[in-house]
């Protein structure tokens, strides 16, 4: 897959699929989709793709209960990418996910 040709709507779709799979308890499949999104973000190396990929993985970690040790650092990275690129549409979703993570 050519990372230069993959982006919107593919990355948001991967994020949504990953989260929905996690919601229904299919954590292994959810993590696979999220890691796919993150790998594309890493290859593209642009703030939007990195924010999407990290958000996908962070949401899966939140749903699976791996909050403090896994979800929070990934979501913080997503938020930093979104803020650096002034991604106003994505930033509130990331902030909301962080707000859902319990303080441990």
C-alpha cells in the first residue's frame, strides 16, 4: 500500500472500525486495525496521519481497559500532533478520549 495515496477517508475509517471492534470486545482485531492506521501515520509522517493513528490505538486501549499504562501516552501523542498542526476538527475527539481515561 502506497502511504502517499492513503489518507482521508481511509485513516478515519480505520479508526472507526478499530473503535467499534473494541466496543464489541474484539480487541485483537481492533488493535490490528488501529496499528494499521498508526503504521500508515508513521510512514506518511504528517501530523494529521500521526494524530489519526495514535487516536485509533488510544481508543482501542481505552475500550480494553489498558488506560494509564497504554492509552494515555498514545492519546497525548495524538493530541500533540493535532495541536502542532492546528487540527481543530480532530483535537476535541482526542481531548474527549483523554478525559475518559481514569487517573491511575
